[in-house]
């Protein structure tokens, strides 16, 4: 009798989790796709501005337009790694699994957008400076940021004990974010080839009004695109964890092993 | 696919050619302008390739977990 009741409870729990999974999936889809739709619409506007509307910069010419993808890329990368650091710190404190999932989702986005910065920068530098790369402070620190968060993923999967891997990764996530203020201030503190800030200044943006409008549209568009994908990735991680737990409850040891390898 | 890329390239080139201020730079330096154009195009194309790559990986994961939860 006791055994039958126990089995019934497991089944009821699995059904409740399944219903909850469907709700999570719906909410994640709705928020992710809604933000994504607005982000894509704003992206179309921003591309029209970049290629048809904004005036061409007098000294650098057409290549200056890379700035409209480079700067928002950097902003989104910093936002993403800020989320990683915040969620990682609270995860270490409270131990809530969902915070680790949020940090993981943000770290993926941060890597994508830092790669955009590291690719678009040299494409501009080759024509503006005559070289693809130079070991000046801002470039070097940005490359270091990329490697730190590459380490975040490596550390995460480096141990058989999943909880320990997550905790190590959380520490890397926090340490990595300390690099962000250094990157921002490096052009002011050190002798640097990189242009001085033109938007994030205490005396306001030092740009032609049309250029400033294009930059802010791009910032909005990329932030929304990032948030949309971040929500979808976070929801996917939550559902993966739930599916894994359900499989373990149902006595499927293979899926538990697979989960340990893939997460 | 190639046709779509060529159409985008033509549209972007036309847009950049007509953008305010560009005509002042076109003083017999066409190869330099072409090089600038290619760098801009490459930067935007690579950026979107990366974002779409991330979106595709999320979609693949979501589909997999959906199939697992609701076979």
C-alpha cells in the first residue's frame, strides 16, 4: 500500500512538473519572441539609418560606420557580463539553480557580443590605423575579457561534480566582470591608441545629432535582441534541468549521465 | 542564396554611395572607397552571422528539450 502511494506521488510530481514546464515554455516563448520582434524591427530601422541616412564622417569616410555596430556590441557585452557577475554572486550566496542558469545564458551572449567587438574593431583599425591589431591597453583588456569568459565555460565542464563546476564558474564570472571598468577607463588612465569615449561622457555625447540618434537606436536594438535571446536561452536551460530531473525520477540513469556531460 | 547576398551588397553600396557626405570623399579614390565598403560589409555580416548562430543554437536546444518533455 505504502509502495503504491509512493509511486503515485512520484507520478503526480512528474505531472505537476510537466504542466509547469509547459507554462514556463509558453512564458519564455512569449517574452523572448515579443522582445525579439521589437528588437528586429528596431534593427531594421537602425540599418536603414546606418546605410541610408546618417552623414559620412569627414576624416575616416565610410569605414566609420563600423562604429555603429562596434559600440553597441561592447555595451551589450558589458551588460551581459554584468548579469553574469550579479547572478553568480547571488548564486554563491543562495545556491539557487535558476541563478546559475541565468548566468550561463548571459555568459553565452556576452561571448557572442565580445566576439563581435573583437572582429569589428580590427576591420576598422586596418583602415584607420594601418594595422589589424596592436597590443594597446583597451584592445588587450578586451581580449583578456574574452579569454576569461572562455575559461568560465571550460571551468564549468572541467569537473565530474556539477555543483562544484558551477561554483568555480561563478567565481570566474565575478572576477571577469572586474575587468569591465578597467576596459572603460583604460583610454583615460593609460596612453592609448583607441579613440576616447564619445558617448559615455560626463558632459554628454560628443557626436553629430544624427550620429547620436543612430548610436542610440543601435543600442536599443541590440539590447532588445540580446534580452530576447537571453530569455530564450535561460528558459531552455530551465527546461533542460527539469527534463533531466523528471528522467531521474522516472529511473532513467542514462539521461542523468547525459545531463552531467552536456550542462 | 548568392543572389540574396548580391542584392544586399548592391543595396548597401547604393545606400552608402547616396549617404550624405559620401560624395565629398569620392575624389578619384575609388579603390580606397571599395576597400572601406568591403570592411563595413564584412563587419556587419560577421556580426549578424554570430547573432544568428547563437539564435540557431538556442532553437536547436529548445526543440530537443521540447521533444524530450513531450515526445
